[in-house]
């Protein structure tokens, strides 16, 4: 997974666990595309301070994921739902019973994981 995309997902799941200052700097860097120097000037801290804060925030988000696995579960369910959609669209290529059986199997996997 792309680094920025992973950071966006991690932030979506765990961003509220960061304090307001961490969230603000993190959002400016990853979502508002500001440079370290620009953020430092706006926040009144050093460029190195911004860099350290972003690094610590990223590490914290990854730590939450390593303990809670919400992103991993989400991506797994997303992948399976996409498989169900592909099956539903392949109606003419496969028999209805085969599609139904496969959808039930995938649905059961999702339910077991939840």
C-alpha cells in the first residue's frame, strides 16, 4: 500500500487518539500538503520540531494499528466485498448456484472476522 494512502487510512481510524496539536500538524503535512518549513512558521516551532512531531504521530498511529488491527480488518472486509461485487457482475459467466455458494462463503468469512 502506498505510504500516503496508508497514513490517510491510519489517520481515519486513529486520528482522534492524537492530541489537537498533533492532529493539526499531521493534517497540514499529509492532507494540506504543506512543507515542514511552512508548518513550522505557522505553528511557531522549529522545522525539526515539526519533523519529530510528524514522526512521533505516525509511529503512534502505527502502534494503535498493531494493537487494534482495525485497518487490517477494514481492508480485508473491503477486499471481500469487492469479490462479492465481482461475482454479482459475472452472472452470465458462472451458474447462479455457483455464484450464490461463493457469495455465501465470502459473506460467512466476513461475519466470522467481525
